[in-house]
């Protein structure tokens, strides 16, 4: 119980990792920037070639490293630059979300969104919404490996 | 330990206004592997790039990280700079601290730590980067066009004129396709054969074009730049080198068979050319019909041929050829409307499809160019045309609009009036689609000047009565039911994909939609490319299309082909997947998910338990791989990895980005 | 192309039949196929058009939904896969709900008619015309 009091995670800002596909959602994020749309700085983007590249291990790793929310953003179904990648990610990640729930983790911390290259406003809106939701849920205590933070903080 | 250099750009005030550059540089100095960190106002400028190049050399850097605008903007710029300094371009990573940081956050106290995190993530990724080379592939400077209709003909001519060799493979004994079956074309009322045959002759005579008619593509292996194709030249039973095209053989042949060119409405001989202007003008023996091949008799053609060109012993020939690019222009079919019982197609000889009606006007058609009824040979005075038979039909047909029927029906009504001056046309339509250049004017001409009654409505039933056909329909605009005692009914049946389009698609490795039309790579911006590199599509095999659009598309496909064939070598994608075959379990899920067919099964030999075993594993063809990573995500044993976005690289990014300091 | 003006009758009909008249592009094939149009004032496709336009009053007064024999030829022909027979039934029910009392009962038939008509005709007739 003392871990709660000493928990360096309490009081810090939530972290949301967003995996964005190069051809649609990453471009959409860029468009949000070009259009000077503002969203919370809690969101940090990692670029991948396709949402189909996302191995659920990456998501788990993010949660283990202390991310409070993870978002995967890809092209709209039917529009994948690689034609079928987002179909696979859609199936894989929806099953994975159920798995998170089954394992006792809050499934709302993990979301998948389809954002096209022209939807800069949608990107900003989704980031706002996600941040607000994660703020309400509180810090990710269940999967966060506290040793990682303290190990790297002491470096 | 890598020797990483970090370069942070101010981008004027674009980044510097909301991100404390000094703090980011300071933080970068403490990242693992970083031996040099500096900033500059405009890193993408020539001065900025020189700064990077100089630092690479001075500090012996083997990794570079730039904190700048989006990689979608300048990744290539910085990669080229690194390459010029002797560093492999793929050892450079970009941290997007402008579009995704300084431009979207207001508070410098928030944007700065985020910029630090993003640069840290890029540094961690770069540490895992390996030098990569984009593979170079040879290009065979020869193109294959599958389908010798107007699309294939035009594409071949454009490619040949650019100086490249082209082979046209055409299934029928002659090139010409659907356009050869037409009498006149809208909206100009040009004689179709008159504008087509000069192109057909040009194709036959062009030194760069080889015509392989009565031939089919059987197999396609290989990939862009090196397609290895097997073509079956079917046996004509006629020696093309001796045949003079005199026509005596089919004149004397005693055996008849239904003429495919006339949709079975008249006959041709067992030895035949499909139409008089056939190119090449070399007949073909239909061995299923021929009395010699079926019963061992006759041989009249061989006896009569003055050039001794008949060769009953001729066999199919298999050709193996290599091509750099392939264009698919296999065309379309007209739907058989027998499924619409209310229209009675097939129940009465005077109920025709649009294409069958077209043939009546042609001098070599089933009625010798006279527009008469099949039932009694009399000219029809009242012809009912029904649009949208099988098109725009979600319930029993195709949900799409076939695009050309409104126009060709208007054309046929005009032609009818010219051939049979006292004829009247009734056209039942739902909407008239006349969107092309000169199309609306043409359709109005038909409606206003040619005794055509355009009735907005449809037909519920057609049945024969005495020697006419009773057509019961409705005009929706007036709300009146209509009954017409017609002499002939013409159904504008839907344009559909050819029945063997799925087979062709599979042979070539290209996708089709649910109607079996071939898929373009992007419906707006890439109308002639497919997702298979090096295979292009043109004409009605992609979607129902009129002649102007077909010719335009053929030219576009030719341009893409010429651009491909003009390259000395082809640069492939550098960030491709690679299999660790020792760890691969051979489940081949990767092969199943790859959209490009870049993964295949291969047998390897391994030493195991003192002996040697053969095992099936996966192998990636780097030339075809486009680097999507679907295979990498699905691999159960983690033995396939994606260069440039490897598991190690992405995990390193995740680790670094989650650090809250 | 199709304008849908919301009306209560339209919503009732949609709920009843599960069919959406927005799909209809007024090709009029249903009317062309219908065997009893001679007795109708509005043609079947016009009934659908009136639904699309919310012309409830005209529909209330039309004979057409009652002439409809429920032969299903229209539904079989419709290229938009609309079940017109069901929609017509929906219109009939909507009309009946707005009426006082039933339209047609045994009292409307003479004893001879009641005796001669097949039982099934009587049952389906009363069903068609009554709430």
C-alpha cells in the first residue's frame, strides 16, 4: 500500500502513445499541425508504415512502460495504401481489446481510430477526446512496470 | 555503441517560438550514444545541410537524428545529405517537432518536454537502424498487351511509337474487339470499322509490334521488370506464312457453326475469319465443328487452297517470353438478359440485345445490313428499346450503371430511322445519362428529330400476340400505363466483366471488385495502375467505358509502361521484410496476408540431428515487397522482420517515448 | 434525386414494413408489372412517390392501396429490391389506423355472397380492410 503513496506516477500528466500509419493518420496529424489545430501535448506519435504493422506487443510494451492510453490510427477500411493492412489490424486489434478486458485491464485505455490524410480536424478531436477520457480514468497502475521508470530516472 | 549526431532546427520561429531549442539540445547530449548535438535556424537549407555533412565527417558520426518538420516533408532531403557525406541514408531518423509539436501546442513549458521525448525516441530508433539498400532490378525492354481491342491496340501503338517492342496477345482469330462489332459510334456517327481498321493495319505493320492472335496467356511468373510469361499459340490449322487471305477455303467449306461475332444470330463456316476486315486475314479451323477433325471426311479447304496453306497437323505452340511490363485490356461482355422472364429474351426471335441489334445494320451482319425482323424478314416499324436491363439493378442484376447504353440506344434509334424511314422508336428509360463531350446534344437530336418517343418508365411484361410483341409499360411522368404493339424489342443489357476475368486476374496476380472488374490502385489518382507493380489496366475490363475514355486510358497505361521500360534499372523499396529462415516455422501466414504476393514458400535444406532435412519456410521477394509490415505483425514465431521499421526499432521508440524525464 | 419529406404516415409505414421508400428511384417497373392498374387512381410507383413527398391527404383518399391484390409481382420486379407489397400493406394499415371503425365487415355482404365466397377470400378480405 505504501507503493501508492510513493508512486511517482500520481500527479504526473497522463501519457498517450499514438501509433499512426504513414499514409493516412500520420499525414492527418501533420495536417492538424499545418492547420494549427491544438490538442493536448500528452499525445506522442510513433510512425509506422501501416496500421497492419502493429503487433499487440507494441501496445503492451507501451502500457508496461507507463503509457496511460494507447491509440492506433490507420486508414479508413477500403482505403489502406497497402490495400489490406487495415483489415488485418481491425480484426487483430478488436480481438486484442477484448483480451485486455478479459485480463482485467481497462479496455477504454486502448482505442483504434480510422483517420484519413485529409482529416486533420478529426485527428485533433480524437486526441482531445482520448486525453479527456484517460484523465478521467486516471493513471495506468495495473500494467505499468514501476521498475522501468525508476531505472531510467536513476540513470 | 553508435556515434549519433543530433541536429535541432529552429525553422525560423516555427519551432523556436514554442519549443526551447537550447533545452532540447542540452537534453539530447545526455541521450545514449549521442556524441554531438547542435542547432541551426534552417536545417533544410544548403547551409544547414552542409552543417550536417561537416559534422558527420568531423565527429565520425554513424547515426544522425534531425529534430525538424515532418519526415513526409524533408526526410528525403536529409537522407540525400547524409548519403553525400558518405553515410548510408537509412541511418538517419527524423523527429517531427513541428507539425506534431510546435504547431499544435501553445505552451512552451509543455511543448519542450514533448520535443525532448520525440527526439529521444528518434535517437533510440536510429541506434537500431541498419544500413539499407534499395534493390536494383533489371528491366526487360518489352511490353505485353493482353487483349487486342481498341484499348490494347491504342496502348500498343503508343508504346511502339516510343521505341519499345510490344507483343499483343489476342484470344480471338482477329484483333478489333467490341469496336469491330459496332456499326457506328456515338456521338459522331463515325463508321466504327472505318476508324478502327486503319489502327488495326498500323498495328499489323508496325515494326515494333508482334501480333499473337488466336493465343492466350497461360502463366505469368516473375515480377515487375522481369515477367516470365507462357503464351499458348492455339493451332489455327492454317499456315500463316503461306495463306494469302483469298477466302476460297471458307467460301467452299460445307460446314456451318453459330457465329460468335454475331452472338449466334447467324452462322459462319467451320474454317472462318470472324469478319471481313480481320487482322490478320488468316482463317482458323474450328476443330469442334470441322468435318475432318470430327469425322475424318471432307478436306475441301485443303484441296481448294491455291497456296497449300491448310495444315491439319498443326499443333498448339507454347511460347516463353520475358516482359518488363504488362497491360491488361481484356474488355467486357454484354449480359444475357434471359434471367428477366418478363422481357422474354430467348423466347422470341425479335427480342434482341443492343449488340445483336447493332449487327443488323452491318453489311456483313446476320441480315446483310438490312434492318429486318428475324421472324419474318420484314422491316420493323415500331421498335421498343428498354434501358437498364440488368444495370442499376440491386435485386437481380448489377447495381452499377453501364454508362454507354443511354448513348448507344439514342444512336440506334437514329440509325433505325435512317435505314427504315417510317419506323418509330419508343425508349423506356429511368434516367438519361449523357455526360460526355457532345453527348447531351446527340441525345437531344435523337429525342427531337428522329421520331423517338422517350418514355420515362419501365416495362412490366412482353409477350407475343399474332405477329407482334405486346409491350406493357408505364410512363411515370404522366402516370399513364402504356401498351405498345411492337415489331421488335431491343434490350440495353448491362455491360459486365468477361466470364473468365477471375481466371485472368489470378494468373496476373491482380485484384478485382465484386463485379469482377479489375481494381485500379486508386480510384481517383491511379486509374491505370494496379497494386501489382508493372501490371496496368486499360479499357472496359476496369469498368464499363465508352471509346474516348478507353483510348485515353490506354494512352495513360502506355505512358506508365514507357516510363517503366525507359529506366535502366528499377529501384525497389528499401524497407522490405526479411525472413530468418532458421527460425521460420513454415506456417506461411505471412504469404496469406501479403497484398503483393511478395512472400512465397521455399524449400530449404537444414542440418538436423546429424542428417539433412528439407523444410518449407517463407521467403520474401524484396523486389515485390512494399514494406507494409502485415507479415511481420502476423508472424507467430517472430522470425520475419521489417527493415526500417523492425520490431527492435519500434520497441526502442516506445521505450524512449514513455520516459517521463 | 429523391426527396424524403418526413411525415407520420411515412414513419409508420417504414416501421410496419421495414422498407425505406428513399431507395426508390421511380423507375415505375412496379406499375408496369401490376396487373390491376386499370382500376387504380394512383399507380403503385406514385403511391411511393407520394410517401416520399409526405402527401398524406391524397393517400388517405386514394383507392389504390385497396385495389392492390397483393400479388407480389411489383416486389419481384423492383430493381431496388423493395418489397412493395409490404409497403402497400403498411399504407393500408396507416390508413385504417386513422379511420373510425372498420372498412368492411360481414354486414357489407349479402347472405348469398357470404354463402358463395370461399372462406379464404372472406378471411383475407376482412383482414385487409379492417384494423
